[in-house]
């Protein structure tokens, strides 16, 4: 019920609640309120009565105006009713007329349709009659113009597109087909006769030798334009597609190109079919080379003279030159489709065929600019059943090739390329051969039309790289082979550098996009995972070499470590200092090992080995020698000379700043050679109660420390015998 209350009701309720309040004792006021409001209402009614003298003027004027408007509305309403009756009568009259003439209008429309239908029939018949008269006339252009009016752009067939008249459409199309065949036969005969006059085809001649007269060329160009204009009706041109296999469909080529190719087809069939000696399964290069030769000798002539008439005929999206080359290529495609069933049964024949087809495709694209989008011989090999066989042969061949590269029976596969002129990479022969093998695989498949096919070859490359890495691991672990690990490291290092460079190649970037999407940020190269595996194995071998080198050096260090360092006397200033006799064997080992590694390893790998060896020796000298003995002033003098005038220069032959390789020993030498007063003051500073790390760091840096912290510096200072003892 509350939802049915009006706004006035709500206001009255609120007013009564305000007057009566919430106290029930005030209910006796209700009768007083009723009397009050009744009196108010009666007074208000008297005041708005128009006849009353005390009526409000504005109310009186409003009421009188309303009465006047009401009378006007009543008058208008009467007028509208009159008009309504008239309009209803008119509508009824018109409805009767419409009923009477509706049938006549429908009949008129039918007659108009029949008239249009008959007009189209007459137009078709008229054009056909005109063609009948003009087809054998002297004006060659007129029949073509009539045919274009029948089946070309904005023609009768175009006008029929939106009309539901299947019989008429069929009649028009049949008429167009008839005249298409008749006119094409007429102009083709004339075109063919002219080709014979100019002694087409051009065989084994240059364009200068093949020089037809301008008159013949002009007539050929004119006839070719007529033939270009004689197109099948729209929607019917696909009927001429040639389906050689379920996967190879060749679109039709234009009549002039077909006539250009015709004599070549006859020669091709004569030489490369049947029992001719030139028709051999094991010599596909014979007919492939012949097709290339014909194309090279004639494509320029066709393009120069017959592209313009094609453009004038409205063929703007096709190259007549490439269409001619495609016509010649189709001869080879048809031939291979017939032969491949026999060839694929013999692995040697099939492998030879693959090589010849790939060479043909490369020459076709590089010399003649033949695009991947056009049908070609490679499409025959890319049919699923043959492509699987192709991939199997590629894997077998490349694996055998890789095995031969790593065969140690005949010669050393790790012999460096041009050892008399060693470069920084020091490339082993097997690594160079393997990189060339991978690049040869890329060259074989980079021209394939589909990314999916290229990715299968990429998988083969990655599989070969993994197998190559595993073979190197086997050679390293096989003691009977006795392969120097530095040679294996060089092979891995070179292969890694090649793969990093290839990863930025456009070809491999396209494959990366095809494999991971153009927006992928996961990896930057298709070789990233492979490079990571090679890097891991290279780091492992480098660490093993470093371990062996450090062991060889430290094994010869015992006399030097246990020299009389605490009691060694000061050297006579009149005599020059020399290397400690106890260090000669250790230092000679360092010289020999570094020289051999520099000679055997690639420069970038040697730099890594040198840095790691120096770092381990640096730490070993500190922990195993310096921290285990005391040094007299003479001992400090000799140790400083051994390090700064012998060890550092020795490594300085291979590094610009050897002190940076031996940061710990350099700091030791600095602390050992500090004047005694400075050394004591530094020790007091370091042993002080200060906890400010910046003060400690500043104190260490002021004396030349590069790596030592507070505690290590104190321990090294305590190795000096001349330092006063502390309580």
C-alpha cells in the first residue's frame, strides 16, 4: 500500500506527524485539526470562486484564459473531425484505384523484364553476327573489341551478374566460349606463322644474332595484344589450371606465352622422352641445364617486346618474361613427376637428383630472378612422401660426412688451418669443415618456400651440432685417442663464435620468428640453447686445464715456499738482486706452460685461462705461503723482487696490467714495503676502536690497497718480523 501513496499523501502524513508528535496523548488534537483544515478549505474555495468579489485576480484571469482556450480546442476538434472524414473518403477512393491498376503495373513490370531479356539476347546475337562478319575481315582489332564487349570488363556478361536468368547466362557464356576459341585459334595461327618467319625459337644465339625485322616484331606485338585481350569470362579462368599432382597446380599462361613455349615443348619431348639416348634417369642435369639455357637465351626478348602489349590489355599484375620462364620450367616439372617414382627407389639416384634440382633452383633464382611463389621443380621433391626421403638422405649423408671429419686414422682432424700463419682463433681443420658443412646445409634449404620445411632442416643442423659436441667429448675421454684438450677447446670455441654470428643472420632471424613468434622475448637466437651447451663444455675443459696448470706449478713450489724467509739477510746494495734459486723450477714451469698454452689456444680462450690461473696462483701464494711464514727485511726484499720483477713481467707478456691479475700479491708487496713507521701507524688505525667502515677503507686505499680488507691487511702486517710486538 505504501507504494500506492501519492506525493500529496506523503506530505499530509508528514504534516500530521509533526502536529501530533509521537505522544499518543496528543490524539485528542485530531478533532481540532479537522475543524481547522475544514475551515481553511472552505475559505480557499471561496477565494478561488470567480464570481466572488474577493477572488484572487491572477486566479480569476487564469481561469478565464483556460475557458477561452478550451473553447478554441473544441472548435479545432470539430474541424479535425470534418477533415478526418474527408481523408478517409479519399483513402478509400485511392485504394479502389490501386486495386484496379495494381494488376496492370505488375503486367507492365513483367513486360519490361521480357523486353530487357530480349534486348540482352538481341545484343548477344548482334555481337555474334558482327563477329561472324568481321572475323575474316581485314580489321583485326574489330573482332577483339566485339569480344571484349561480350565478355570483357563492363560487358554483357557483367550486366548479367545481378540477374536471375540462368538460361540466359548459360547462353551468353557459351557464346563467349565459342568466340574465345574461334578468335584465339585465328590469332594464334597468325602469331605462330610469324614466329616461324622470324625463326623462333632462338637457340644458341645472342640477342644481336637473333634480330627479326621491325615489321615482324610490330605485327607480333599487335597480335599478342589481341591474344592478351581474349580472356575467358570472369570466374571461368580457373578451369584452365593444370593439376599435375594433388600438391602441384600450375595456373594457365596466356596465349602468346603458350605459343612462345610450344616449339620448346616439342624439342623437349623429342630429346627427353621415349627411347632417346638423352632421356636418362641418372642424368637429370641434362634436361635441367637445357631448360636454363633456353630461358637465358630468350627471356629478355620476350620481356622487352611483349610486356607493353600485356599492360595495354589490362594485365598489370603479371610479368610476361617470368611467365615465359615458368612455361619452360613446367616442362621440367612434368618430366620429373614422371621419373621420380623410379628414381626414389635408388638412394644414389635420388641423392644426385636432389643436388641437381637444388643447383637448378639456385641458378634459376640468381640468374633469372624467378620467385618462390611460382611453380618450380623443387615442388616435386617437397611432396610429403619424397620430402621425408630427402630428409633421411640428408641426415645420413651429413652424419657420415661429420664422422669422416673426425676420423683420426688417416690424418689429424685437429690440425690447425694454415699453421704457418696462425690467426687468433687457431681453427682446427675439423671445426672449419663442420662449419662449412652446416653452412652448405643452410644454402641447400634457404630457398625452400615454406618456413615449416626450413625448420626441419634447422632441426637437422641442431642435431648435427649436438652430435659433433658429443663426439668431441668422446675423443676427450678416450685415452687411446690422446687428443690434446686445447685442440678440442679450440674446435668448440670456433663453432660457438660461428653460431653466435649466424644467430644475427637475417635467415636465422626469420626462422626464429617462425618458431617463436615475432613478439617472443624468450630467446634471441635459434642457436641459444646449443651455444649454452657448448659454452658449458668449454668452461669445463678450461677449468680442467687450469687445474692441471696450477697443479704443475704448485707441485714445484715446495723449495720456494720453505725458503729461509724469516732469517734471510738483507741484500748487498752493491750487487743486483736475482731471482731466488728456489723459485727457478717453479718459474720455469710457468714460462713453459704459458708459452705452450698461448701457442695452442685461441687468443680469447687463452685470455680466460690466463686470468683464472693467475687468480688461483694469487690466492694460493697468499694462503699457502705468505700466511704460513714470517718475513725478515731481507726476505721481504727478495719476495718483492721475485713477484714484481719476475712473476708480474712474466704474465705481463700476455696481459697489459699484470698487477690486476695478482691483486692479493700486489697488496702484500705494498704492505711488506711500507716504511716501518707507516706500517705501525696503519696497524694501530686498523686495530683501533673505530667502527666507521669508510675510515678503514680510506686508510687502506691511502697506502695502495686494492682488495684486502681490515683483517687480511692486519694478518699480512703481522708477517713482518720488523713489526713491534703488541701486548
